[in-house]
């Protein structure tokens, strides 16, 4: 092979190699597979709410609604009589929010410096009614029948708000000519049990362990509604139960506690309270 041919072959080969390199350089690189972003976990923050037993149904509905608009928040409830919750807070129990069925227990904590006083507001009202078992063996058909001998009546203790309100109602009836002081005496003689929460009053009547009980109008949960009948107490004889709510002074979660109170007082919170028999303000 002549030298001229060898040179031509080398030149041609070089041109082919250079062209291939140019084409390879111009080609788009194969994209790396897209990585799935790792979601940033939302830190969970517990909010401990001490609430009067009569708020159980309503506040259990408020919990998921509040948590839905507060990602990471987890509401933990302690339901009990307002007087018991007050005592627990006085003894140093950890709580962020206190919702009471009585202004007196809230005021006691405020006076001791155990509440963030500026946060305390009234969020709803309530009133009382009498409930009797659906089969009504004692034939209690109206308020006058509560004074019949042998009727077994359950009320709250005088320290629990519903019990205090019951005594106030009976005092009003004693001063009413339609009933009189003898009526109050007869009704109290028929009291067979005084309970520390209104929920216990409801359950005893619903289960037939008592013939009648004084409860809040909001106090009959769904599982008992077909087991009891309600007898209304006229407004002239009734007592308006005032429910305050506020931030417990020792909480480290002031912002979340305030957000919970704001939600309870919002239109969504009020709708849930109304559905459960309360009168939000």
C-alpha cells in the first residue's frame, strides 16, 4: 500500500472518530430518575384540656375538627366534675386549658393565680331538666310527681355544679306558691344518691337504678337517648349555668391553648355546642 493511501485512511478514520465524539457531546444526557421527596414530619404537640363532664359529647366532636386545622396538635381530655378538676389543678396537675361548668370554680383558680386571667371567657350557657327512665316505673310525668313518696331521685353533690344548680332550683320552687317549702322537703327526702359528676346521674337513670335525675339539657348522650324521657323545667324556675374557659397559668403551650379556645368560640365550635344542646355565647 502506498504512503498516500495510508495517509488517506488515517485522515478518514480521524474524521469519523471526531464526528462521533461531536455527536456524542451534543446528545442530551440521560436524566437521573427523579427522587421522591421525603415529607417533613409535623411534630406532635399534646394539648391537655380539663373539661366539665357535661362537655364530654360536645368536646369529643370538637377534638377532630380542631386537630384538622391544627396539624400536629393532639387534644388530650380529662373529663370530670368541675370541682374535681379545680382540685387537681390546685394540686399541680398538668393542664393547658380548663373549661368549667361553673364560674365559681374558675374564679377560685383565678384568685389563686392559677389561671391566665386575661384568657378566661364565658363560651356557652346551659340549663337543667329532669330525666326519667323510658318505661317510667314510678310514673313521674311532671315536676310535681317528684314529691311522691317512694320516688328514687339522683342529683349531683352540692360541690359539683349540677348539684348546686339543682339545689338553687329547688329553693326557687320552695318560694313558688305552686310548690312551696313542703315540696322541696319531700323531693330531698326522695334523694337516694348524690353523684360527683352529672354523667353518673344520667347513667343511673338510663339504667333504671333511679326513677328521676336532675341533669343539664345537654347531658343525654346518643347511647341513652332512647332510654330516657326529658321533663322540662320552666325558665322561671330554672338556673342558667355559665361555662367559662381559659388557659391554665402554668402551661408552656399558650399559643396552642389560645387556638383551642378560639376554635371552641368559632362558628364551627358553636355549631357543635348547639348540636349538643348548649347555648353558645
